[in-house]
């Protein structure tokens, strides 16, 4: 019975230490600004307006790239580039 208690106590201690480490390192994380290239691909079969898709592409581009996601002033090298395939 004593061996089982010792293993449980050791396991609980390890869990507590891991949680403390994750909390301390988690406090130092910062968000990054974005720089996105947006391409809207319209379906081949659809006969929709080309202007609608261009307008949607421009709107998404402006929203993603002009929105200030953080209060941090970043240099261009710190900006996260997004590439979607």
C-alpha cells in the first residue's frame, strides 16, 4: 500500500510541475500580425459575376492585412506571412 501511495504522490508532483512550467512559459507568448495574399477561386461551372469574386478577394485582403491584431508595433521581419494552398 505504501508503494502505491508513493507512486501516486510522485505522479501528482510531476503533473503540478508540468502545469507550473506551462503556465510560466505561456505568459510569455505574444500574438503576431499578419500579411496575407488572398486568392478567391470561383467555381468553373458557376456563371457568377467576376466582379463579385474580385470584390470579395479585395475585402478579405483588406480585412486581414489592415486589421491591427495586437497593440505591439512590429517590424516587417516580425510579421507572419500566411500561405494557403
